[in-house]
């Protein structure tokens, strides 16, 4: 399965909210409320980007970085 599938299984409320956004977008297209539908489409794209960032998690796989020790003035 795709990683996004595992994300939706682990976070069902995010999946439910995402499904509601898609349903509202389709509903507004049928009601010919184009501006609202475009706004919802933009929100769907933002949520997909958020899920992609959460699924990839590349920044957590590297070596942990530490700040250098402060130099004391003598």
C-alpha cells in the first residue's frame, strides 16, 4: 500500500475531514458557486501538501545535529 494509505489508517479523522472537503467542493461545483469551490480546491491542495510532508518525514532520518559548545572568554 502507499504511505498515504497508512497515514489515513493511523489518522482516521484527518481522512474523514479530507473526504468532507472533497464532498463540499463537489457540492459547490454542482451549485455553481465557483469561488467557494476554488477556495476549497486550494484547501485540498494545502492538506495534500501537509500529508505529503507528514508521510515523507525525511528530516527525521538523518544524524541528530547539536549546537557547538559555547566558547568561554578567557
